[in-house]
C-alpha cells in the first residue's frame, strides 16, 4: 500500500475541530454496526436493514467534499445555505448505484421532509436553488471536484470496502430525481409510497442513520450498551438487619413465569417493583428494551437509581424534561467522590448534555420516563422514527397508572393499543389504587374483555400474600370541622417525643405557612411543585435519604406518588380517596415484622386555602365514606 493510495480523500474535513471525513465516517459506521448488534430486530429485519444502513453510514456525508463546505469548516467562508446531505444525495443519483430508500435516509438525516404549508421551510426552493448554485453553475469550484468525483468515489469505496457499482452519467442532472423529490415532500410522499408499512420502513432506516450519526459525532460509537439479562438474585429483597435474601411472596413468584401482559393491583409496600422485575425476568429477550413509566420527575429519578443497581449505571436513563439536571447531579457527585470538583464543571456540563441527547435516542436499553414521552411517539412527535427501533418487542412497566388526568389516560390507552399492534410490546400495569372503571377500560379496550387472564391480585388463600392483605399499618383519626393549623401543639409534642411527622396539604401557600409556623429543635423540610428546579432536585435527595431523613416534612401532592419515604405519624387535609390512599402509603411504609405498630393518620375535614382542582362533590363524598 502506497502513501498516495487514498490521497484524494484524506484531506477532506467533516468537522470544524479538524476531524476528517474519513474519521467521522468510520465512527458513524462503527456506531451503525453496534446498533444493529444491540437492537431488537428479527433476522429478516436485520437482513433488510444491515446492508442499507451500512451503505448510508458510508456515504451520508460524502457531500461534504464540496469545496464551499470545506471552506466553511476552515472558516474561510460564511454559511450560504449549503446542505451537504442534499449534495450527498445528488452525488449518489449521478455516480453510484443506490436505492431510493437509501437516498431518502441520507437526504433527511439532518432535517425532515418538506411540508409545503410551512412558509419558513420551503425546502423545495432551497433544494433546487442550491443545486443550481452549488452544483450546476460553471463558475463554481465544484466543477473541478466533479472531474475528480469518479476517482474520489473509487477510493472511498475501496477504503470502506463498499461494493456498489460506480456509474457516471454523461450529463449530470440539474436537480434531484423526481422520485426523490416526491418522497421528500409530504404532499407527494403518500402517492409515491402508498403502503403505510413501507413508509414506516423508510422512517426506520432514517432513524437508524440519525442515531448512528449522533453516536459517531459524540464519539461514543464504541460504547453502545447491551441489554443486561437479569435474574431474581439481581433484585431479590434482603433483610435490613441481617442482609439475608428474603423469599418472594406467592404473587411475586407467579410473575417469574408469567409470559403475558398483566395488570397488578397490590397494596403499597407489598413489593410491586420487585413484582414488576420478576415479570421482566419472564418476558425479557435478546437485545430487549425496557420502558418504566411513572407520572412524576421525583419518582423517576429515584427509580433510575434503583434500576441502575439492577441493570448497571450505564444502561439506565431518565427521560423527562429535567434529564440533563439528573445527569449533571450524578456526575457532580462522582467528581466529588474522586476529589475532582475544581476541574469538573465545564466537562460535566458537556457530558450531561450529551447523555441527555442520547436518553431520547437508541443508546440506553432501559428508560424510565413519563408517559408523555411515549404518547408523543404515537402522535409522530419528534424522535418517533428512532423510537420505532426501540419499541420492537419491548417490555413496558406502567406504574401508578391511576395518577394521570382523563385526557392523558385516554391518550395512553390508545398508545398502548398502538404499541401492541405495531411493535408487539408487552405491558405490565401496576398500582395500589387502580379504580375499577379504569381497570375495566384497560381490559375492554386493550385486552378485549379477557379480565381473568390479565388481572392479578395477591391471594388471600396464600399465607405470604395474606400477610400483606391483612397487615394493619394505619389507624385513621377523622377530625370533623377541623383544620391542620388547629393541631400545631399536638404536632410539636410528637416531634419533641422523637416521632417523624409528615404533613400533607392541598396547596403551596398552606404548606409554606405550616412549615414556618411549627417550631422545634429537629430538622424540617418543605416539598412542593413551586421550587426552582435546582432546589427541587436537592430537596428530593435530602427527603429520600434513608440515613438522615428530615424529622418533619411538610408537603403538597408532590409527595403522593412513588417517593420511597416512611413516617411515623401523618396529618393530611381532605382529598379524593385515590390521593389519600397514596398519601397514607408514605406512613409506616416498611413496618417491623417482628414488632409491628399501627401508625395514626389524622384526616382534617376543613381545608386551609382553595383547592379548585379537587371538586367539592368529590371531597364531600370522600368524607362521607369515612
């Protein structure tokens, strides 16, 4: 091999930081191959997508050889609207054997298809105008490159071992082919590609190319994690005193071999998370994807930490509006442990931003997300084309399903049906308080009325299950015609006696007033939805610290769902029954089996402040029930 063998292609740049086009293409190619090995594809799918994705990875940025683009990367020219991916597609159409689906993926790997109704994105004009200016016009420097294009492509194909035939048209076309222009235009695409199945295939290849390109650009193409098969030993609960493994309850054991969708209705503190992971053991497959859906950010962050201990830290990501904050906090803690705080911040910010980006793509095999992240893909929101490769035969755990508002619940049920029909996703719903009507909706609209096959409850006929069903953790003390602020003396006495007290009220102003009014010598914290993002993260971390939790916690509804905390005594304003059950679950959550106690919860009929989000008729009906 001589030094001049690849002399034509070595000088081209892909990035302004000096990364060559060869280096970047090799990174994207590696990322593509790693994705193909780690995504849940059938053999037929892999046979179809592998040669096409490899081809796209090799040629997706070939348009960057244009002299004008190279000048931009060297800061010799200003940006003039040149689209290297369109130049790439044009080169393929004129010089190399390629399929329409491949040219479509390459042409759209930075921007989507054209919507003529969007006046700000008249891409058809940009495409035609750009090609006329940057490809066909005799006075532009690309004419010199065009003369060398056959030799450039021969070297490129030899370097990357591509076996496509190079063919040279006698006359280069002044624009993209009509077929490609049609599939790039939303108004014409459905006439060009009639089959919805075929359109999904087009979208999937595009999504795979975008994911591979992002992996290569972020230089994490070699680190794509595999799905880790888990077993009972990875999550089996242990005795908090001896550390010995505890046996599963009978309803949890059933899930170790239950290979179909399940709706689990079990009490708070019965081990629903372990039950869900037991179900995962029964349903996981090679290159599996796992989605764990929760309603609120606080519970998502806590669950990420829990699942990272099961699957591995680099395999699990949160997926919500504050994902970057989560990664930054995690990286900051790691730097502190290593004594590298001083040189940490800029590097961690960049790393957290990268991880946030890849939390939405095909990198992490386990995602803990809000339901909105899944619903938007069903509505073809941003990232849906990449998500198509994530959902195939995935396992999806939907926790606290009762907590969604009616509109989101309807969208979620429709999304579940779509995911099952399109991608054969397996679902596990669980909650301590699924209303009967909601359970009936799921059974009717998703499972065609076959209730007995899908719904699972702990059985009173099982000794281990009965222990949970018969466990009496709470003594409810109803306080008619009373408000929380009328019991300050009793609360302070309990705190002075060393009790841990949780007060839950219905609005932020009330929580703030109570927090400032109660005085004692111990620690106290306030939790509500009005905190600044950074303060909220710190607050949630302090509240869930099992070694040093605040003795007094005053909170709003933010504490209701999936926070793993346990207090000795509870004081709560009146709320709908499902909300109250969740609040009660934060009191005496993990009782001592050898010395069980019944914890008092004081429920106040009158509410401090306004609660327009809780209809009066529902509050009245709830109080009458007690």
